[in-house]
C-alpha cells in the first residue's frame, strides 16, 4: 500500500479546519502556570519526572483546547530536552496525544549531520529504528525541521523517509531571529545564501510532490521579512512554508499572507508563546486552555481575514 | 569561586594523556556486537530499554578500555535519540560514566535555534535547567557542537554558559561530508562561507580565552580538507579545532597535523567508527574493548608521530 504524501495530508488537515495556522508547543517549564507546577511537584519524588509530567499535562490541556480548530502542532524539542529522559518522554507522549486527536505533529528539532548520522536522526523522528532484527517507529512524527548547513547528503536520509513513510521536512531557509542575516544574508554569485538554500530546497522537493501539487519538502521562512517571503515563494513554488514569528516575534497577518501562493495554500503560520502562554494576560491562570483557544481563534480569524482581503481564501 | 576555563581543562587533559585524539561514541546499535545485543534483549521486556541499556553497556566497556589513554570522548546524540527516552538515558549515563573516569565529555548535538530556544538547549547540555525555583544541571557535559546558520543570537546563550560554568562549544565551520561545499563553499565578498563563519567563531571566542591562550569557543574543521585547515588555523588562532574524519572518513595523520598550531596545541582529532567497531576486523567479537584500545593506541602513535616529524610535539 502506498503511503499518503505528507503535503497532501497537511493540506487536507488545513482544509478540514479551514485554518492554515498551527500552535507551537514551546512549553517552557518556567512559564507554565504556577498552580500546575506546584501540583506536579508534590506528586513526584524525582523533580525531573515532575517537570516532564507537568509539561505533558500542560500540553494535553492546550491540545484539548485547540485540536478542533487547528490542523497541527509544532513541538519545540529544546524545552523537552532540558529535562533529559523525562523530557524526552514528555515529547514522545505529547506527540502521541496530539496524533490521537487527529493533529499533524511537526518536531522542531533543527537536526542535521553527516550521512549515516543524519540517517539515525531521520529514523528517530520520521522513520523506523533498528531494534533486534526488526524496525520499529521511534518518535514517528509527521514532519521535522532540518538545518541545511551540511548540504544534500545531510538531507538525503530524511528525503528517503519522507517518501517511504509519507513524512515531511521543513528546511531552515530564512529564520526569524535578529542575527539571522550574519550567515543567511551573505551574497554569493548575486544571490543571498538563503536564496541559494531555497534553490537546494526546491531541488530536494521535486521528487516528493503530492496530488495537490505541493512537496513534502518545505521551508522555514520568517514572517518578519515579508519582502523576502514573496521572492522565496517564486523560488520554491511547490514548497510549503513553515512561518514562525507570528505574534510574539512580531509578524502580522498582512505580512504572512505573502507566504501563500495565489491558490491560498503553501504556508503554515505558526505561533507558540503568544498562544500557549496567553493566560499571563488574564486574571485566572487556571484558564490557560481557554486563553490559548481564544488567541488561536483570533489568529485564524486575522490570517483568514487577510487572505480574504487578498482574494486567496480557498474556503 | 571562579570556574576553570574549558580550553584550559581540555589542554590539561590532553597533556595528562600526551594525546590530542578522542574517541567518538557513535554507538550505532546495529553495529554493536551481536552477543551483547542478544544478552540485553533477554534481560528487558521493553525493547527500547533493552537497546538503550545495551548501548550503555557497550560504551562502558569502550570507556574502560580507553580512559587511561585518551583525554575525552565525544558522544554522537543521533544514535541515542533513536531510542527515545531510553536512548536519552543511555546518553546521560554514558556521559556520567565517562566523567567519572576523568574524561572530558563532548556532546555532538549540532544544536542551534533562536534566542530563548537556544538558551534552553544550552541549559540542557551545558548549564542548569529551571526546576521548581532552583536550577539543576541537566546533561552537564563539558562541551557541545553547535550549528552557525542562525548567527550570533543562536550562539550567545551557549557563550554565557561557557563563561559561567567553564564549558565549551565547537561551532561547525567546515564539515567532513561530501556535500559540505554546497553551502559552506559558496563565495561571498572574496571569502567562502565557512571562512566567514570562521571570522564569527574568532569573534565569539575572544571573551573566553583561558590561561593557556586558547578559547572555549572551538571549531569543527574536517580533516578531509587539509589545505583549508591551514588557512582556517590563521583565521582562528585561539580556537581549538575539533577534527572529525580521521580513519573511517579518510583523514590521515599528516593531514590532521595541519590543524595544530606550532605550539602543538589547538586541535582535538576524533575517530569513532574506526575505533569503537574495530572488533569487526577480528575473529572474536567479545574482544571489542581490546580491539578499540589497540586502534586508539595506534591513532595516538600515528598523530604524535606526525607531530614529532613536524617538530610540534609538546611532550
């Protein structure tokens, strides 16, 4: 049986929710509501286990609150790795829980390495891992972010798993941080480095295009650079852009609309802190799920509104 | 009490073993001796736990076999992450065990992200993690590899922990894989991208120079490009080069000698598969520890021999 292409799966999920925005589970333990942290603290002798389980508990409430309105979630690995094995378990269980709710799960892991090591990373997050003569799914996410600095052979193992298992990758092209230009904006042969990377991404994605015309090889393109987004759209017409920087990092709805093609597809807008920690602007921290949902609904409305204004709303 | 600078610690460890080469624990489960895998398989109901514990057991034997002749080990995270939380535990316990044997432990994690996320990564691997009002060490490694694609603000949190906790980083400059040139060799303003990154590395390292004149900010420089190494040496005079690619990846002793300064310091040569899986060239897989030690001894002799030939052997 042929697996279903990742890009097709993602676009179908977007259609089903009429929403191209996803929620980032950048679940920084220190910002989780105090009542929740205290509750988990008393239940576990091991403090790392308490933190891991607290993060998982927090995430489940957020997922419960938004799963019917968003097509997927992105899990930022750093905030889990902090807590060692217990944090890894929180990552794994969060991914399982989100998948169980029908969400597309993207791991923001930004991995990359040389050939056989990249293969191990791809096995870990997308493919299957060798286990006593058989092969078993590891984290079994739908997609991951990857770093392009090592070139094609660091990416190839991921491409193979994308094809084999219907998974996807998002290659860092232009990131949202203030110093992203130090390497990414250097100019070589009349093109910025991130534009050269965009060319690589376009090539990597050609062999894995789904029925809906998009590739399983996407690109991370920061919403804080709207002019750049329009140019990159042309260089990678079949790539789905994973657009961070909405809300907390400064991107607005009119900015991110440039990341879409004229068919209204081709971008997934992402917000994390602004949604999951929205409770910090309210009186009751117990309502962190409701607060997150409200901001997620508002984000959808803003983005879909801006799409309508531009005449590219597909729903 | 002021912590001891990482570069000083590393050079002292190199002096104490009269050996600038370290062993890579790229402990690919599928290549661990079959007798060991079978032994662990029968002891654990959970197959991921069996794999994680098998990797840890394998590593302990390797560490026991080489700890008196090498200054440190490098742990390649990908081969651990494959096994989820159990793999993370194997990573953590391997690091603890190696530190207990007096070894410098470098995590080959190649992480990088935007500001607050990079901070979480740095806390995880080098610094301390927030835990119910206190701060606790996470993996507490001596150093990690990092990726420069996001520029300074992705690196800064690591620099802060390097200074605060006497830790180190090795920034990917020029990697050993065949397609490394696709991004790294692009030419901008008369310089290749990896040379521009070398300039950044030199800048990042200036504030964290130890008593022995080297910085806690090192660089990953591939031994497969000896001509490039000599040029990079001049661009980053105070950086310690972490040189992969010895042995299995094709680098030879005369090649890697170019990575050292004339004082005989400034490089750490690294070999993984060629050492830890040396048993595959022998009849008895039970002797994998002895086989690894023999290759490690040979690597030291070859490198120190080539240093002597060039007149830069400090011992």
